[in-house]
C-alpha cells in the first residue's frame, strides 16, 4: 500500500467552497438515507455542514468503509 492512492478510505478536502469528508469508494457504501453526495464513478462526499448535523451517520460510514476496505481494493 505504499503510496498507492487506491487504498485510502477517506480524506478531508479543504477548498475555497468549503470542507468535505471524501470517501474514495463511497459509491460502494450502504447509504440508505442518501447522506453522501456526489455523482462521480466512485467518489462520494459529506460536506462539513451535513457532517455537523449528523456525526453518527459520518461515523457509521467510516465504520462501514473500514469493515469493507478489503472488498473495495479490487474495485
């Protein structure tokens, strides 16, 4: 996994438009409440504002990502 960006789970992205928690393989995470945003092939994100309103959902997404991290390696 040395320097292989395909293995990261999530990152904090800070831009001029705001701050988000970005999930690399977010499209593969179970998100029945549609908490994640984004339309890319794999990336999904949660804005800071949404994360503040639903920290338990963010933690659930992180835990789900950790549970399925090996499933996501080949995607």
